[in-house]
């Protein structure tokens, strides 16, 4: 199968960016040359990572980065989205660690020399452990530490960076890390999630201020993830349940950026679960954005529930990826159209989209038809949204290569390049070939 779009598709326009994405902790390894982060600690805690693995080697990108840039180049993409490891570039005293900075300068310079635009994320979940020891994202001071890091690193990298995203998916950092406890730092309790979320959003706003000052020519913004919520039936009760879930999981992170307030469900929260909002915080959070990144993988379906307000249900007989997420591309179109209706959005980029598949290497090839189909369907879903009037300017496949998939360890493969973790050999999967061919066909 091939990835294709309608011939007259707006995505054939040359200013639409196609890219691939990764994140520091998931690929770099090289733990000895940086400070420990919360994911190092989490991985060392028994029963947190499904295969008991960690990020100490991962894809050994810290050593293999030159060959990885050559691979990115061979895909013919316009852009590469990656993240900077905060504990690699800032030391315990809060000063730049020049060795870490030089790693990213080398990477940026090679990308630029190849004509690949660098889209940099400043925080893709690897909080320095010494900051977690002082309360992490539950401590308001972490937001100011993040601003200082953003200030130092953006000055050090000069004008090499096309785009800065402050945070990747604050929902995951806050909810999965400080409420559900299934991601680092593994804190559990309804009283923590929204406090962490507020400090993350504050960190975003503070960092936006310094980025706009230091790098006015870069495209500065934030990356949010959305799992659109659908009601299990047409009943009023199910529709309410789904919209309450949506307020908590999706709108909670976008509404403050554009409307300077949290969704109305904040009024229903017991005092202990509310964030600590100080005067002026919402103005800081709602800095004008040059772009917003949207990460999309799947949808969720909800039913009314007397005990918890809403309950997620499994839809029977629908296709899933290898990580158990339903394949439902229409939700991507509907999401983009609805965000565009509700908010005054800046240009959007799909900063992550992709599928885990149970890949097998056979005769030095990976025939991942299911992933090709996923990309085909989702690129068409993006195209439908553009045709409905949404300003989407780019699309990044998650991921460039198989990597450390957080609590799933190395068990789930999302790459368009296969990684043999024993030999660190990279092999372009058929999906990588299809993506390359698709991109190369642009007029
Ligand atoms: C997103 C993360 C990314 C990757 C994908 C599968 O939530 O941003 O790092 O793990 O999911």
C-alpha cells in the first residue's frame, strides 16, 4: 500500500512541513554525561516499566547521532522535531553544562547543513531529579527554574533553531505523573494532578516570554496532546459524561492558553484538588503563541457513571494498534475542526501521530502494512481538516525510530525505522519507505 492524498490536496503545497519526531530520554542514552532525571529514578523503581528496562542506552543516539541525521536526511523530510534534555545542558548549580550544549550545537549544525529545519522541544518529561527532590512540578519554583533554563539554552543555541516548543503534552506530565502515578515521578492522588498542571502551564508562559525576547524570529509555542472524547450513546447522561471528561483531559490544557481561565468544571472540584492560582498567573499562561502543536493517536469513549461522573469504555470490534489504542482517524479531523471553532488558534502543526505495531524483521525488511495504512488514513484526516478551513502547516510522524516507550519500555515499536537494540542496527521499515516516497512526490 502507498500513502497518498487527493491530487489537488493542499498538502502538495511546498510550504507544508513534513517531519519526523523523537524525544531525548527515549533515544539518547548517555546517562553518565548528564544529571539524573525523574525517568532514571522511575525506571529503577520495581514494577514501573513493563520490561524492567531503562534509558541508559536506549538508541545510543548520543553516540550515533551523525548516522541518525544522515538517516533523517535520506527520508527527504523538511524538519526534525527532537527535545533537549534539561539535565544534560544545565548543571546542579543552574548553569550551562557546556559539554551538553555542544552536543546539541553539533546536532543542530548538521541538521542545518543538510537543510533540515530543527523543531526543538524544551521539556519532553525529563525533569532533573534534584528539582523533583524539592517537589518537582508541585513546587511553583520549578516553573521559574524552567524559565531560567529556557533563557540560558535559547541564548546558547543562537539562531540555529527554527521552532521552540516549551512543553510536550503537559497533560501527561501532570495527570500521568502526579495523579495516576503511571509515569515518572509516580505520584498518585487527585489532589496533585491539577496543581502540577498549573505549574507546568505557568512554566510554559514564563518560558514563552523569554523565547519571544531571545528568539523573536523562531516559531515559539507549545505542544498539547488530545484524546477526543465521544459519548457511548446519544443519551444526555452519556453526552454530559463525555464532555466532563473532555474538560478534565483536553480543554484543561488549552483553554487557559487562549481564554485565560480553566474550564467550568473547576467549580465542581473540592478545594483540595484545585490548583494554587496567584494573581497574574493566567495572564502569564496566555502568552500569544506563534504555533500550537497537536499530538494525536486515538479517541476515548465515555459513559455516565453515578460514582465517578464518567467512565471510559472499550468499544467492541474496532481496530487497535499494538499498544491497544483504537484506530479512529475521523477523530483527528473532528478535533481540529472543533478546536478551530472554539479558540482563536495560531497556525497548527501535527507534532506527533503514529502507530505501535508488532513489527517483525524478516530478511532484513519490516513489512509494516498496518502502519502505512495508519499514516495514510491520518494524513487524509488532516487534509480533510485543512479543507474544512483549519490552518495546519505541518505534520511529524512519531517516530523516526523505535525507542523507549515510557512505561512500556522497549516492548512497543512506533518507529518508521526499526532498531535492533542488541546491535543498534537501524533498518528502514516499509512505512519509512512509503513516507519517503510520499514526501518526494510533492510538486
Ligand atoms: C506521546 C509522547 C511520545 C510517545 C508517544 C507514543 O504521548 O509524547 O513521547 O511516547 O506518545
